[in-house]
C-alpha cells in the first residue's frame, strides 16, 4: 500500500476504508487530497484483497467542500486544472470495479456532497448535513454535482439545492433518496461495515459486472443497456464463482467465492 499524507487507508477482511484525514480543515479537498483520493481508489480497485471500499471522514466532517483558500489563489488556467482533477478523482470511483460506499459522518458540503454522490450508495449519520453552498461564493458545483445530483434526486430538488445553497439534514436526505440509510452517530461505522461485509461475501466478479451495468443504466438507452447486461451475464456464467454459487445452493451449503 502506498503512503498518503491526507488520507488514512486500511484493509481488513476484504474491506478497504479510506478516511479523509484533514480534520483541522474539515477534510477540505485541496490539490493534494484530490490527487491522493484518485490514487487510493485506483490502487484499491486493482487490489485482489479488496472487494468493497468505504470512504468516510475524520472529525466532524465527511468533507466540508473544496479548499476555498487554495481556489481563491488560482489563476483561471490553474482553476480549470483544479476542476478537471476534481472531476477525474470522482470519476475514478465510477471506473473502479469495486463497490464504493460513502459513510457520511458529518458535513458533506460542496465537493464533499459531490464525493458522496460519486459513490455507489450513501449511508449517513443522523448528524450529517448536505448541501451545495458554492452559489454563496459566486460558483456552482464543479466536481460532477450538476450531473450526478439530478440522476439521484431529480432535476427539481437538485436545482433547489444548487440555486439556494441551503443545507439539508440527514432525515431530509433520506426522504429525497440522497442516502440509503441513516443511523445514530455512534452506530454509523458498525452499520456500514455490516453492509460492506455482506457485499464482500458475494461473488466479486458478479458484483463488479453488476456495478458496471447499473452505471450504464443512467448513461444509455434501455436497448443498449439490455444488450450490455446480456453480454455481461454471458461473461459471468463461465466463472468458477458461478459454478460454486449454484453448487452451494443446490447442496444447501454456504458458498465460498474466490473471485475466479
């Protein structure tokens, strides 16, 4: 495993945890954090000892946004590169074949909300807060928020969040479908790990192909999506894991998947 300055990365029981670790800055996304995040997701995605990735934050924030002090110091050309690198880091989560879960422990604002949206699904503490406050700075979400938020919560609600810059709490995030579950703060990580362990116990190749197929659903026609699903199923059928899963079902025993 590579060493990171602003991330803490651990792997245990096929589950990797990436902790955004700039609590003094509420885990704000500066250039180094963005680069490290992309590198960590890419590295873990290629690690056979990892089947699920969990992203969370140290301290009272998941990620409170992009680093405004750094952004304010940039010239236009550097700002364009900063935005492009932020989008690239978020897109690395899309490209990663492993499921990525956001464990949102606190503030997920601006770039933090965009990071959460880039994950496959989101689980929140009851203390979590969400929002796109960029409009208060004369900006708008630039790390993919204008593209991903409408896909998850609809154009109308995404527009309201973006135009007003107002925060919503975890209960409202659950109501509008931004998060899948909300737990008491002291139960968040245990609850997320329970979900992650369930996923990690399943056939890794089938999970990876299903992630790709689900991502395809929002980006193509139904006809093209069905064709992709059909071909992906045909790729999974010859695997040893498929044979193991069916044999275990028929013989009423627990399957042991090896990612083969």
